[in-house]
C-alpha cells in the first residue's frame, strides 16, 4: 500500500516538473510570437508608406504622359 502511494507521489512530481517545463516553453513561444507580430506590423507600416510615396510618383508620371499625349494629338490633328 505504501509503495503504491510513494509511486503515485513520484509520478505526480514527475508530471508537475513536466508541466512546469512545458509552461516555460509556452511562455517562450508566446514571447517569440509577440515579437514576430510586432515585426510584421512594423513591416506592414513601412510597406504602406512605400506604397503611398510610390503611388504619388506613378500618378505624377501618368499625368505628365497624358499631358504630352494630348499635346501631341493637338499638333497632329490641329
């Protein structure tokens, strides 16, 4: 009877140690995921800024080409 209780106690202690180890691993993974999420958010903000800047350059270039095309057509047709 005592052997059985001692064995159960040893098993519970081993399981508790395993649980504590898994908890530490979980906390590490949560911290890694949080850092990666912040990195992705930062990259997303940088990409949005790049798109905003490059979009205005493309629009200006298109407007210049359109103006030049209109002038060319006026010269050819006019």
